[in-house]
C-alpha cells in the first residue's frame, strides 16, 4: 500500500509539473511597435485631456485584438473624460463601464482591479442619477443565481484542487477503514469518508461550473442609453423597462443583428450594437 | 381715345398677358388623355373596365371618377405608371404613361354615360372623356369565350395574354449599330427581359458599387410596355440613384442576344455603399411587361470585407471610404466668455461623404450639435476620374462655447478614410487654431467638471497580457485524479478478494479426485520401478478406485463383484470398461492376498492395463444407461 501511495503521489506531482510547464510556455508574444505607439498616443491624449483622440487610440488598439486590462481601463477613462468634457456621445457611459468591467475581469493586479471597481461604481452611479432624474429607479446589479454566486466565490483552479484533495482524502479514508484494526482509527476513517465524498462531488461540480462559465459564458455591457428589450421578432416588449446603460448582461445567443440576453429574470432581445461583449482571457 | 380708355386698354392687355403667362406653363405640360371602356356592352351584374391613360404621366398622383349613375358601382380601382419604349426608325423613345383603371359593376339595364374620370397631375386636375355603357338583361349577350389565362378578366384589356396575335409581329432585323459591350450569350426571357450588373463583386464596407439594371427588348416584336416596377432589394447598402432622372429610362444602345437584335435601355443605376461586411445580397428588380408578364433581373451577391487592419489610423470609422478633404473656418477668434464661436467644416470628396465628424472635445469647450447641409450628387466624370461616382460635399456648422478664459486651443478636425483606389489609409486634417477668450459678464455655467472628479488615475504601462493559465480541469488528468484514489481502493479490494478466491480454488484443486488420480498414478509408477508385486497391485487397485471416482464419480471401494460393473455402467461407463475395471480389481485383490504371491510380469501387465483403462476413462463416461438397461 505504501508503494502504491508513493506511485500515486509521483503521478500527481508529474501531472502538476506538466501543467505548470505548459503555463510558462503560453505567454503571449509582446506587442508590435504600432500597438505600443497607439497605447502611448492614447495615454498622451488622456494626459492632455483630449478624450476623442484618446478614445480613437484605445479603440484602434482594441480593433487590433489587443486584450490588456490597462488598455481597457484607460479606454474607460477616455470615455469618462469625454463625458466630463461635455462632449459626450450616446453610449459613452456604457463604453466607459465596459472598459472598467473588462479591466476588472482581466487583471491580476488587485490595485488595478480596485481602481476599475471604483471607476465603475462612479459611472454606474452617474447612470443611476440620470435615470433618477427621469423618475426611473434602476438596479444596475442584477444578482446571479445562488449556484453561480457560489461558483464565483473561489477561482476555478481552487475548486479543482479542492476536488482533488477531497478525492484523495476519500481514498485515504477508504484504505484506512479497510486496513486499520483499531476501533478509533476505523471511526476516524468513517468520518473522513463521510465528509470527503460529498465534498468531492460538490467541489468537482463547482469546478465544472466555473469551467463552463469560463468557456461558454459570454457577457456584455449595455452601451446604448435606449436599449429597449424586444421579442425575437424585434417587437418591443411593452412591459419591459429599457435596459440601463452600463448594465452587465449575459449573452444567450445572436441572430441576424440581434442579440438575446439575460439580465436578472429578463430574457429578451436587443439590437446587437447596443451591447459590447466583454473580452475574456483565452 | 381718351386717356382713361388708353389706360383701360393697356391694363386689359397686361391682364391678358398675365393670364397667358399663368396659363402657359400649364399648357406646356398639359398631358394627353385617352379614355376607353371595355367592354362597352355588358349584362346586368357584370363588370366593365374604364381605363384612362395619361401621357406623360410622371406627375400623376391620384385618379377619381365622377359620381356614377344610379345602378353603377365602382368595385375596384388602381393607378399605376407604365414605361413604354418605342423604337421608331431606329430611334428609341421612352414615355411614362399613367394608367387609371376603374372596374364598374352594373346592377340595372339601360344606357349610361359614365365619367369623366380625372387625374391630378402637377396639382392640376386633368379630366378624361365621358364614355357610354350599355347594360342589357342577363342572358341577352352571346356567351363569350373564356380566356384560360385570365378567366375572370382581372388583367383587363391590357392583359399580356390578350394580344398574343399582336405580338407576333413581322420579324425582321433592322440595321442598327450594335454596341458589343451589351451583347449577351442568351436571353433570360423571351421578348423582353431585365439584366442586372454590378461593377465589382468584391468591395470593402463603404466602397461604392455601381448597380445597373437594363431592360432588353427584342426589336422584332411590339414595343414593350413596362409597368408595376418593384425596385431591387438593397437593404444591406446605402443606395443613391446615379441616373439623371430616376423616373425615366435612359436610352442606351442595341445589342445582340443569342443572335437576335435587342434594344437596351438603362432602367436603373444606383451607387450602393455596403453597410457591413459579409456576403451581401441584391435581390432582383421585378417589372410587369406587356410581353409575357412579370420579368425580373438576376439576384446578385457582393462579397464585402472590412478595410485592412494593417496601418489603420486611430479614429478610423468603418465605412469612411473614398477620397476626402477637410477645410475649416473659425470666427471670431476673440470672444468674451460665454459668447459663441462659429466653426464651419466642409468635407468634400468622392464616395459616401461621412455624415458626422468627431470634434476635438476639450474640458471647458462645449461643442453643440452641428447643422449639416449636403450637396451630394453624381460627380463629373472628368473631375472624378471615372463615370457614375457619387460624392460632393457636406457642410457642418458648429456652435462652440468656450467656458474658460484665456487662449483656448480648439485642436483639429481629423477624418481618417480608406482609399480603395490606392488601397491605403489617409487622414484629412483641418487645424482650428487658437481662440482668445476674454473675461465676460455671463455667469459661469454649472460646474459640471465635478463629474468624475474622483476618477482613479490613468495607467501608463500596459500589463502585458498572458494567455490564461492552463486549467487542470480542461484535461482528463482532472478526472483521473478524482477517480484515482477510489479506483486504487477498488483495485486493492478486488485484488485481495481475487487472491483469496484463487487460493481457495487451488486448495480445492489439491483435493479433487483428478488430482488424487494423478497422485496415485505417480505412486503406481514409483511402485512399478520396484520389485514388490504386492505393492504394485496395491497401487494399481488405488489407481483404479481413483479413476472410477475421478471420471465416473463412483466410489467402488467396498463394492464387490458384479455390483462394481453395474454401478459403473449406470454412471455411464461402457460395459466393457466397467467389466475391465472389475476384472482388474478382482485380479489385483486376489494376487495381492495370495499366499504364493504373483508373478512380477503379470503384476506389471495388470498395472499397465489399469493405466490404459484410467486413460480411457478420462475421455468421459458415455451416456448413462436407463435404469432398466443398468439393471440388466
């Protein structure tokens, strides 16, 4: 049994080491000179309070497929500056929120995440304030389902390793229960089995759910001040209130220039251009 | 003539001239009308059609029919333009005729005067002629031959099927100059057909594509009369007509189609600007022809892509394609705070001139929405460098309000565009310069700069995104790790049980009759190597007993004489073998206990016979005998 345990441990270590090696080799190649120049132009325009030029540079960067939390964050700042400079164009608040949401989702830097969160709150606060002026109260944050909320409490990797640890605890408990002769040891083994078996099932399910979200969940930000939920034929739903700008929605499907979205309990369609999808880590 | 009379005479002439001047335009454009009723005699309950043709009918907007006599009702009416191409002595002419039709049902006998019908053209009422309708009693008129293609007369007297004989005109080929660029291999339809072409099948978003729809008319047949046009479907494009007059047909040329001479006329010509990328469809144009009913052009596809990403300037808006220049003017250059500055920007060029510009927004400078004026048209071929190019200029007038004092740099207006001719991007710029804002008496505007004042600072260094870390649960290793401990436990448990079972089976095998027989055979072989006849006979007896047990499951020990053979036979052993076994057992027992002992050779022969018999029994017993046979 000891020999078997040693072999298993070595296999786990080997697999883990393999994954680490893959991680290290997957770093993205550095930016081209043009992209770096666009970023520098955007930053310079922001410093000189030229929001349109900054927006143009950061949008050009995004058009080139550059996914970078700082670029997204600065793009959000550019749109916010344009609003501040009284040169706001429809959808600027939504686009600012999009930049901050994207930065928050992409970054590993807790400071950047905190700044993005703070900026996001300001933008959404402004949207709420404007809605309140119109006499409409909106809840910008629609709560996810309890299961999704639980899934998001920990990172996918954490759920994965919790599931693996629970599986090994279960295995150890089973062996102990089988081989031990002392009553106390057998009782302890029974407790380990009773705890680790459901824990393994739940954490594995959460890991799968987190993986599913990572691969298949597509979210977007409303970038239009007048996105009216419609049915699949494009007819505006009479009882539905317009989607607030800067709200984060889940994309369900896309068809012919229309996007089906879920926002809280609302499942409806809006023109595709009223939503801007959030970039994800690939 | 007195002065008063002279004045009166002069005034009268002036008034007459004025009346003439007023009347002249109307006279100049007075359209010709032709009214007809077909049939002019019907039975009670039947319908007739009153048709009023107005030519030229470009400006006809509505048609009405005066109050009908009692017993007449209008059951349907319509107004449609028709285009007629006439080829007279090799010259093609095109006339737009408006046709108003009224279907009238009669409910009583008599002779009635109907009309006049009238149309509104250019805001003036144009009356037609009165017609007379005779209504007779039901069953009075001879039965009419029904037109199988229009059994209910719904298509009226101008039905394409009503004058087939007229269509069979003399077929001769006039000598006209042929323009080979319009030649086609074969006609899409007989008589008259539509043919649509685009100047390019691949373009970028916003690039002009010129779509032309041609009508081909066989010159040996009657002039086609075209009506009820349905435009090409270009929902994925911005469409601008590049014809001189959209409602007319432009004469073009003559062409050979499948060896026949056709007159070719341009029906439509559009500049199309793709609105998005993809495989975009242009659906056919449909029109009704007096020669054979509805005709439609071919559906077309255009493959549209976005301009290349490489070298795309910042601020480029998808769709800005062409060649443009931007000029700007700012007045005045010195204002008091709160006063307005006028900024006018002109965008001129070839292509779909952008309808909006990005202004250089700065904090403290407010740009109000512009007033936009267009002057877009088909450009002159010489200046544009190619025919049918759409372009012109857009004039943007902005009101700009500086809110802070001092020198304010307004920045510059930039317009990035993609030039499909050079396949490169370019940027048109117009610097707006600086405006000096003096202190003003106007109150400061609300401090909107407080908005987002506490916004976190910008970042100047990109994070350098890395691909997301590999996820253990993306590989089967995850499931392997989850299953491994349980599987190992299962394997261990199973192995232990298997080992136990194997051990038990081995023990069983050790005590089995077959194993016992093998042991006894080995013992007999050992005894045969010695010289003790009794020992050999004893071993032979034990071999025979074991063979009976192993192969027939019969314990013959203690069974004597004939009973052995009988028991073995019942167990399926052949009677010969059973007899042999019995004989050998008896012989061995007799020899073993004989006081004189036995000859060693005989003993060995018996031992050999016993081994042969044991081998023979190993083949398995034959089918067991029935009880009767066994007892016999």
